[in-house]
C-alpha cells in the first residue's frame, strides 16, 4: 500500500509538472493580443495568434514617423469602433519599424501599407479610401451583399446622400440576365457601392424607359448613363465605372493622391500650373475636352506649383510652368515619362497623347552628368547616360546596386559594397557598380527597380536577361554569387 501511495503521488506530481509545461509552452507560443481604441496591436510574436483567433482582419503596416500614417490613425480608430459588433472584420495595426520580420515577410516598401487577411492567409491589398466611411464601406461590402436592393425613392435619395460615388441599376425583374451579370460584376469591384431596383417608381424617378445602369457622383456632371445593350459587356462596364468614378480633372494633393495611385488607370496626364498665373485657366480649359476624349484610358491631374516635392521628382521648377508630362505608371523599369513641348491647345494635346497610344513617343530619362571620377574607383558610379557603356555594351560581368540616398538599407549596405568593389578591383572582367536611382533613370527590358536597394547581375555573355539578386547581403554571399554565375574567371583578392 505504501508503495502504491508513493507511486500515485509521483504520478500526480509528474502530471502537474507536465500540465504546467504545456501551459508555459502555450503562453510562449501565443503572445497576448492587446487593443488600442478598438484596434488590434499586432507584433512579430502575436501574429500567428491573430491568424488563429480572427477569421478576417485588415492589417495596417505603419511607421511612427510617417505623416500619412498619422493622418490615417484617427480614421482607422473611428472605423474600428463603427465596425465593432456589426462586422466580423477587425482592424489591426503593426509598427513595421519594430516588427521587422512581418514587414520583411510581406515585402513592405512604403507606409502605410494595408493588407487583408482571411482564413489564415493574406487575400490582397487594401487600396480603398483612407477616410472612416471608405474603410467601413469596404468592410461591409466584403461580408455583406455586393449589391443593395432599393425599394423606394426615399431609399434611393438616402443612398445618394451617403455615397460620393455609386453605381445603380434599374431592371425590369429579378430574373433579368442583365441584373445577374450586374450582380456578378459588383462582387469583383471593391472600390464602389452598387445598388439596384425593380420598382416602377424608381424607373420613373430616374427618367429611364428601359433597363439602365447609371453612375451617380457628387462632382462633375453628377450622373453618367452607361450605354446598356441587350447583353452586358463587363469589360465595357469596367472601363466606364473606372473613368466616371473619378473627377474628369483632379487636383493633386495628399488626399487625392491616395485615390490617384490606387486607380487601375495607370496612364496619367500630369499638367503643372501656377494657380496664381494668368496661364492657369487657359491651360486647364485646353485640357477639358482632351480629358473627355481619353476618359477611362488616361487620368488627368492638375499639379499645382505648391506641390514642390512632385515638381522636384519630375525635375521641374516653378519657372518651367506650365508643363505637361504624360506618365506611364506601370512601366517595368519604373515610371516612364513623356515630356510635351508644344502649344497648349486641345488639338496639340490630343495629338501628343494619341502619339503615345500609337507607340510613337520616346520616354524622357533623367540623368546626372558623367564625370571622370565615376569610373576611377573600385565601385563604378553609373549615370543614366553611362548605363549602356558601363553595364550593357561590353562582355563584362556586372553586379549593380540601384540605391536611394535616403534609404536606410542602402546606407547599411554601403561599406559591404565598397569592400566588394575592392576585392574585385584587379579583375578587369568583373564590375561592381552602383547608381543613384532617384537622380538617374534607365529603360531596359527585364530591369524593374521598385524598391531600394535593388541589385541586378548582368552576365558577360548574355546582357539581354538581367538577373535580380535576391540572396543574403553579406560580403561572402556576394562573392559566392559572382563566382557561381559569372561568365569570366572570377579571380579576386582574398578576404
């Protein structure tokens, strides 16, 4: 009996210790998720717990110093409180400067970046508006019906009052094939509100004689009627909605920039003016009919002279205004810019943009002046004008870094890059190079500089296929990569 009692006690103690160990392991595995003003606070440690606990959430990656993040913060809180208890989508935030594993895992390049997580995985980016009403509308559409049924004129007028833009359909019956296609399209559009009605009173109120699709907005002409046919061409509807849901000509500012860059229209007609100048009204008037002509194909944006950072980016000064640059925002190597040099008449502006769409324009590429000292050191300094000579028009193996002077990661890499240049300095067939991509631009197939630093390898016997370097950034990693991929002998000084 004593033996049994002792054995029982030992088993009991072991069980308790095992239970305590399990509890400790769980507490270490899942860190607590706290809230600030209704917003989940995510960290590297509790992220997996968030994926397990919440079926769906919007996660904002922010930086404490980011001005846009500071502007978004109160809107994020208001939206979180409004959605609480009414919508299962939670709003969350993570300081990307402190939680670098998450920022790296989701390739965060700018702030704020917002991603939508559903069922334990990222479903996509949030590209909607940054006001609380925009966020709430987006979240409600995600979990509710894509289209709202309107049954009275009063409901319709309330819809107009609550939405800056919405797409409305009148259909003769619920069985209409047009209505079914309308509903399917609405499911795919995250940015706009959709509603419909089959009520005769709505048909009369809209002053339509048959089935109709109309986009209502609180700017420009207030209403735009889609040319509806017997069948619904969803591609035509998409072009119509994209073009009509934004102002014909937008003025660039911090708030408008979010919608401008989130738009699926990637061809931007940017005209720069000084609003106090006598030329401003005349130039804007000249663009008005041009914007109508290319609506849905190009976005027209008036950039005032007060937006000094934008002018600086496009290498413009106030004395250069008015100026017009047609920008292709989807260029593989970055933004492609086409500079207009003609008279500001509607005819000449139209002809210029038509030339772009016909493929008859050559992009403008900015470059610093070439200096003798650019190629004097172990690391060759590449400019826009010298890119082909140093990198392409030879059979040397070239590893080039595209950097930005303000980029923290670039500054951290600099001493390693200099040391790499010194190691290969005596090998005439291996070039270590760098280019300030904020002051110089290149347009080369296969080269896509979207973030900093971007590093590419040009193999000596095949310059047509630049290879993006995506390995670790330690000195021995670079050396091993060159040794494994170079066309030429890779003799170099020892470490």
